[in-house]
C-alpha cells in the first residue's frame, strides 16, 4: 500500500509540474515587434511600475528607450528604423534590470543575460538559421600538461565532415575577457555565420576551434567540478588568469590535440588564429611566439594596451624582435580591426605602427562604434573571407 501511495504521489507531482510548465507562458503580448520599416516596438506589462526603460546595443539614441504606460498596464516604445543586424537588450523596471518576459530568446555574456532580435536584411541573414547544410558543434576536453588539467574546448566542423575523408584548414578563434569556450557560439553566432558563408561559397569549409583562454579555470561557468560556485566575471578579476603568458606559450598543446584528433591540413598555410579584445592580445602573442605555426592572424579590437602587462614575462618579452621574426617567416594575411569609438582604438593604431616597423604587412579595417559584439561579428565575416586562399 505504501508503494502505491508513493507512486500516486509522484504521479500527482508530475502532473503538477507539467501543468506549471504549460501555464508559464507570458500570454499573447508580443515583444519586441520588428516593424516593416525596421523600427522595433517593445511592450512590457508592468501595471504597478513607475518607470520602464529598455537599454540595447543599437546606435540610435545610444540604444535607450523610455517606455510609456498604457491604460492596460503595458509599457511601450518604438525605436527609429534600425539597420539590418542582430541586436541585444535588457529591461529596467523601476531600476531593477531584467530580461523581457515576452521574449524567450536570450543568452549569457559574462555575468549578464540579454534578449536578442534581428532586423531583417543582408547582415542579419548571416546570423540566422537558413535551409543550408549545417555543421556540427562538439564540446570536448583536452589534457593540458602546462596546467596539469583537462580543459574544455568547443569545435565546429563543417557540413559533410563526418561523411568525407577530406582534410580541412583550421581557424583558432579566441574569446575576450569574461568569455569562455562558449562565447563565440552564443554571442558571436559563429555557427550561423560559418554555415551561411560556406553555403554561399564565400569562404572555404574549415574547422573552427574555440578554447577557454582563462588559464586558471578549465571550462565555462557551471561546466567545472565546482559547478555553480564559480561566478562569471571579467578575466582580470580572476586571480592567476590574466595575461601571464601561460595560455599563449602552451597553445601548441591545443594545435597538437586538434591535428591528432581531427582531419586537418597540419600546415602553416592552413592555420589561422584570431580573437577579440583579450583574445586579440592572445592571438598576436601566440602567432609572434610561434611564427612557423600560422599564416593568418586576426586582431578584433585587440587588448594591446600594455600598460597593465608585465612585458618581461617570457611570452611578452622582445615583442618587436618576435614580430620581425614573424615577418621573416611570412604571413599571408594579418588583419587588424577596431571601431573608432572603441577605448582601445589608440592602442590598436599604435600596434599597427609596430607591425609596420617589423616588416609585417597588415590589413586595417576601421568601423564605427565601440567595443561591441556587433562589431566583432562583422570582423569575423570580413576576416574569414580572406582565409586559406
């Protein structure tokens, strides 16, 4: 009898949970609504609130919308027409920042959750799923002798990889401060970008490798043996993690793992390394320390302000001599991109002068705006179209 009671109780609980999930929808309220002219309307139901604002990453009005309350308790506002792109935003209700309850599409960037939407058009098309052949994303682990630990790594293989015997070139794509091996997947939309560019014949099919560049942690928050005890934060706030040269000097471990585990073209001419912000700093020093390893280098708003870096560390010492050696080895394409409003714009301009002095030819790509994923996704599109030619 006791067993029957427990089974019945579990059945009741299961029914209750199922009903709870079914009934947790936000109703028929739509937000955001992308209008035919490219403007966007936000609708937030908060009848007891005194103020509701939306803060996003579009350029107009600095991404700020103050909503107006309607008689039904729904706060609304409409932006000006926005250019085609992927946009992110958060909602502040009486000063409390949260996400839009009517928009289920969101992702984590460092410690914050953001909603997102698309304004249709050519650029936004790169970031969305289309009826094209799709690649595969794998999260796996490699052993690092430098840290005596298994480290998590994310790998994209192009459509058809599993069915073919083809060997592929490899792009090593690095995240910024506060990121991890999931950052380019979630915020950077790299899978959509690669699937669509390959399907359009604009880039070569390639493997994309996204390691965790935070050397004192083995994986993204929630994916290590300390589980939820690690709180996401900027890398310079994590003891022993920031610009100590270990990640850069140990990078051949990753290359060897990929060349051993995957069907790669294990040659300099078939390898690229690129990264945003801190990852751009990493990409520059990895390629400078290993000039025979990469023919393609990409710096996206690179964190090349060296005022807080110990330039006597083995990975960073004698940079100009290392760049000269890299130039002597030869680089097919060295790409430096930054927004004019980026706080790192002056240091990126300065690094190009050092590249030139070392004899390294580079391609400078200047955009509007600042230190934003909106820019880094565009830089990735531009960079990959020049790879492995």
